[in-house]
């Protein structure tokens, strides 16, 4: 699943670059939506995000592409490989990539099988 985000002034730190935490929030949300669309009716919570390393800064007005692809399915968990691209056309630049893992839980937070 692909989605896009526009970097707005409120997303920036004091130096004029995108806050890392803001990007992580967008990634978490995009991957959660992908998991929820792949497995409707399940209750997913984030349990892991692999290596967090930002490769390039991002300024106001940049459109980011967030691409979430299912990479692993377990009994109670599912993982998505995510790539964040800045730019388009002939010169796209990957600014971030990681793997996000969710677990399916019941109302009390206990792990439940994915069906």
C-alpha cells in the first residue's frame, strides 16, 4: 500500500527540517492501515519498529511517498517493510526504511491468532 504526506510548517523542527518523530508517526499509521486493510476486523497494536536511521533531511513543501509492503505473517503478528521516498520522477531519494511489526490482540490486550 502506498500513501503520500505533504510536509507542512507544523511538522518541522527549530532548524526547518521534518521532526523524526513525526515521520515515525506517519509510518506507524500507514503500516497500521495496510495491516487493517489486509486483515479486516483485527485489532492490531505496534510491537516493534526495526532500525531507525534517517538518511536525508526533509524540508517544508516536500511530498513524501510511504510504501508499506507485507513482509512476514506469523500466528499472531504481521510485519511490513516500509520505504519513504522524497521526490518523484527521475530523481527519487529514499530517506528512510524499516520494518514495522504488529500483533493482533483482544479487548484485554492478549495476543490472538490472525485469521
